C-alpha cells in the first residue's frame, strides 16, 4: 500500500487529496464483487488527516484490504484553495447552508471516472454527515454506502432559520406534552401517592396523551437532514454509524432510529464505542473504530484482486 497526492480542479478550486492505493494481490474481498472506493470528508474544519490522524489510519487499513481510499480537503480547508472560513461557527453555518454539497457530488463522480470504480462509500466525522447525506439523492447508484462517525444531526439554535425549522416541526407538540406533564403533576397523579393510586385510570389517560404529543425528535434536530438519511434507507444504501457510547450523539442517534419506519435488515449498523469522546481520541477508540470499519466494509463491499490491480495503475483499462 502506498499513498499518492492528487490535485483536482473541482468547481473552480484546486482540491488537494491523498489516495491510499491498494496493493494488488492483497484485496480480501469476494470474487466478482463490484469495485468500490472510499471517500472520507473533512471532520468539520480540520484538515483531511482528521483528528488524531484517524482518517489516515482508516485509509491505510482499508487500502490493505484492497480498497482505494481518498481523503480530500474541501474548498478553503487544509491544502485546497478557496475561501477560508473566518471561524468555526461561521464554517458550521455555511456547511448547514450547503457549502460542501456540490463538491462532494463532484468528487464522487471524478473518483469513478479517474479510478474506474463503480460505486463510492462516502463519510467522515461529525459535520461530514451533512454533505454525505445530502449527496445520496444526487449520486444515485454511485453511492454505495455511508460512514457516519459521530454524525451531527443538531441544528445550531443560534441560527434563526434553524430555530424556525425546529419550532415548525415539533415545537407545538412539545408544548402540549409539557402542559400535560404539568397538569398531571399538579393533580398529584404522578408517583405512587395515595391520590395517584386512586386515580390510575385518569393517570393512564393523561400519560397516553402525553406520549402521543411528546416530540419524536429532539427539539434542535436537523429534521431535513434526518429525512435524507431516511431516504437512504428506502434506497437500501447501507450505513455504518459509530458513536461514543452514552454520550450526546449516542442519545440522538438512538432517538432518531426509534422514529424511523421499518427498514431492510442490515441497512443500518450502529457501533457504540465505550470510554471515548466525540472525536474518538481517548481510550481504545481508534482500534475499535478501525476494526469495526474494516469488518463492515468487508462484509458489505468485498472486492476482487483484478479491480485492485487496475486502481494501482491509476485508472481504467
């Protein structure tokens, strides 16, 4: 396995990336499986190496298994040209508004053309979830799968459009549920008091109404992005979600999945990494992430040696 530097002109900017080139003869995939590449996007405004070089280690591990892995700096980040974000908050707001969407779709298509892969698995850490999920519809069959590492499904509530979307989507139901909770508490219907035991039928009625109006999603959830993820289920695009166990994203993802309708078996794999943080920089997170990613990619997108040999030569035959 070797790494090569790529500089591609994409949407008027020079995007710099690293390709982890698979070694011919080392591909461990299934014979006759379609050729698949992996595209890792920037984790927020961090350079393409990722926090603690996690993306680099992912690239090396998967390339050793026969998959070409691409890490590109998006416009204005790392080594790529383009307008540089003024600060993290401004960048996040721009990403919410679609800053990296067109570029992601263009990179998927360029990888397919330049390296002869039929489909691309796309993803990354945190904010990488936004352009990844928004690319599902436009990329169509070219989108092989989604790697969502600590995906951010939250809106920035300081942003006025975000507040409007959240309120329009679930705010009224939350207010109704809160009023029902206050009513049942004021009447002494909660807990195991004497009044509560005597009024179980009324308590059951109010509890049922409360559950009905309880918001299905967190108040600051990015409803539109979640809808895009649900669309990927309909298209049977496989997702690997990895979260820090017990932390905020874990709770978000769990709640989101509980609201989703029935989906095809295996379309979503969720791995909870114990004893770590949002960036997977503490504990044994790196080893857990690498092992789970390798297993998921091999199970779903096993490749053959012939495809690896073509990519090692840098293009199609």
